[in-house]
């Protein structure tokens, strides 16, 4: 455990990437939600702008500072030859981060399912009510 | 594209029957899922063979096989788990009459979901590398912080929204009409 933590400290880009992955995943979902549920009763301009900033900001920031050719997909976005390759790399980075984000959600879903299974056990074998008032209702 | 459609379908479905577009939730979700499963994504810019594969649709079939394996495996156990839980809840005495058959079938589905999950290489791989779990925890913390940020943004927007002018109280005719509507729905006599 200590080795893992020291690795994170030695390689802060890992922590920054993880923080960026979380921001990008949530902002992407929120942006799609705002666009899909757009209606006359909403005032979504500020939330949409915030989502775009939280979505593009981390990708651009880490894309600029991180080294090219790493497995994390980070690269010098602004040192690319032309705008098309910039867009290609940006799209790839965004795609990869969303992939990381949803993989993380899938990774922790079994814990949620374990809690759900415990709840199912509780309702399958209900205990008799301890409260005398509830017990009288049961009777 | 497929993921965006699935997310949009979920949001539309949650809008409720007062919005016509909520009817498109299920078909749009099915289309998004079909795109995710059947439409191969092109290679990413930094993946090996990217340049050679630009004109082909997909060159790295081993990666696609891994992706499909995780996606279909995850969807399978999630669907089984949801169906099983629903049957147990409906069959238990907590929310109605006790139906042992429904509970038994529900538990069979839940156990099948656990079995499928235990056979997935994705989870075996993650358990063998606890470092990924640590990184995942950082991602989850970041997600929670970002949700808080978005909530603050929405609260700020609502605070800045100009309030509607105060409406005038009901006149005599409107009062009688509302009273009559309530009386017809709830019964009782007007004093």
C-alpha cells in the first residue's frame, strides 16, 4: 500500500489524470442530460457552459502538459502539425478518458450489488416487528 | 455516439409523460446500445497502427473483442441482477402479498448474476492489481467533487433567475369554480 501511495506521489500525472477522468465523465453525462432535456422551462445556458469548461478544461490541460506516447494517451496537443491532427488527438483523448471513467463505474458496481444483495436477504427473511404497535398491525 | 444516445435516452425517459419526447427514450436507448455493440469504433490516434488503419474500419480486433467482452458481460450480469432484485421485491411480503415462486426465481437470477460476474476476466484482472482500485477510488472522489460543483452551478443559476411577478388572488368566480372542482373530486358540502 505504501509503495502504491509513493508511486502516486512520484508520478503526480496519474493523480491528475484520475481527477480529470472523473471531471470529464460527470461533465459529459451532465452535458448530454442538459441537451436532451432542453425545454422552455429550463435556463440551462450557465450549466451548459460550466459542463463544457469542466469537460474540455482537464483534457486540454493534461493534453498540453503530459508527455507524448504514454499509455495514458496523454500528448502534447498543441505541438501537433495541423488542426486536424489536433482534433483527432483531442477526440482520442476524450474517448479514452470516458472509457476510463465508465470502466471505473463498472469496477465499483459489484460493491453496490453486494449491498443490494444484503437488502434482498433482509426483505426475503423479514424479522417480526419489535414495536408492539406494528406487531398489532401484523396480527 | 452510442454512449451519448444511451445517456440521452435515459434523460428523455426520466422527463415523464408531460413531454412527448419521453416516448423516444426506449427506442433511442436500444439504438445507442446497438451502436455500442455492433458498430466498431475507429482506432484512437495514439494506438499502434493508427495511421495504417485510418482507411479501414477497424484493425485491432483483439481490442474490440476485449471491449465487447467487458460490455456484454457487464450488461448481462446487470440485467440479471436488476430483474432478480425486482422479482424478489415484488414477491416479498414487505410490499404486498408473499409470493414464494417469484422470490425463488428472483434469487436464482441474483445468483446467476454473481456467477457471471465471478467469471469475468475484467474483475479478476482488477483484483490482481490493487493499484487500479486505488486509482479508481481517486476517480470516484473526483466524480463526487464534480457533481458537487455542478450542483453549486445549478443553485447559482436558480438564484440568478428573476422571480415571476406575484399573481393576483382568485376573484369570486374563480374561487367558486375551484371550490366546486374540489367538492366534486373529494365530496362534501359547501358551507
